C-alpha cells in the first residue's frame, strides 16, 4: 500500500490547524523556505478539495490502467 495516500488521510483532519500553524510560524519558517511556498502549502492544507484531488492522483498513479 502506498504511503502518501495514507499520510493524506492522517493529516486531513489537522489540515486547518496545520495551515494556521504555518501562517503563525511563517516569520521563523522563512529561514528554511520562501514565504510563497509556505503560503501555498498553507492554502493546500486548508482546502479539502485540493487534498482530495491529490489523493486521487496518487491513487491513480499507483494503479495504472490495465
């Protein structure tokens, strides 16, 4: 079983909290990543539809059509 879809299921309930934590910690986190990437990641974590789309793509990539 692929690990990435499982991890998405684990972080899905914490998406909003994770996005807010990224925004709150952004001044410190910009030492490790650029602000635009952090904003994009926060927006992704806050959008359940985007997480669903990523999960579908990962699942489809793991099971190529016959």
